[in-house]
């Protein structure tokens, strides 16, 4: 028999992270605010994900489009930079996103990225954002390749 304390704890217990996903170990102050972010390896490149929380939702209870846009930017940026050895230093030059569905608190949101090309001065990628097998957004980005940082 469950007690009222058990049901309160159940409300505050986060859903488990799906198998194969681990916390992203490379982080920034912004991605910490957005996350926690997770990733798992895939034959097509890393899959990035977050669990939608109340902090991600707008007044309508749906995940804010800015959250999805930020998630797409991070996923495509990491995937593009890490597609070369050593990683290519890049910054976002252009990003577009089209929303085709919605997400709500508790959803597991995944970003699957396709890196098209990493050239001398520009790199190109696109991604689809999913909740389960439902595509809720697509995004494309152009990245500017930056000179190696000074030490």
C-alpha cells in the first residue's frame, strides 16, 4: 500500500535516463542552465538529449522554442567540431529552425545530427529533434571555422 509520502516522492523523482546515454562531460555555464545534457554514440554520430523540465516550458506548458533552438545549436556544434581529429574550433554563423510539433514537461527530447561538410572556413550541419519517433523540429546551421585559441 502506498502512502501519501510515496506519491509526493514519485512526483519529484525524475524519469530515468534511457540506456546508452551519459551526461555530456564538456560543458559551459549556458549548457548547465539548459541541461543536464546527455549524449550517446550512434553510427551516424552522437545523439544529444535532455529531459524536459518545468524550467524549459512556456506559459502554455510546452517546451519553449528557444530551448529547442539552443539544444539544436549545441548538438550540431558539438557534432561538427568533434567530427574531425583534432576537433575543429567553430562558432555558429547562421542557424535556422522549423517547428513541426511540440514537447511537454517529462518528454525525453533527442537531437540527431548530420554533419554535411567541414571545409577550410565554413562547416555545415542539420538535425532533427525528436520526442520518441515523432519529429518535432528540424534545424540547419552554418559554422565559421575559427583560428585556434591563444593560450
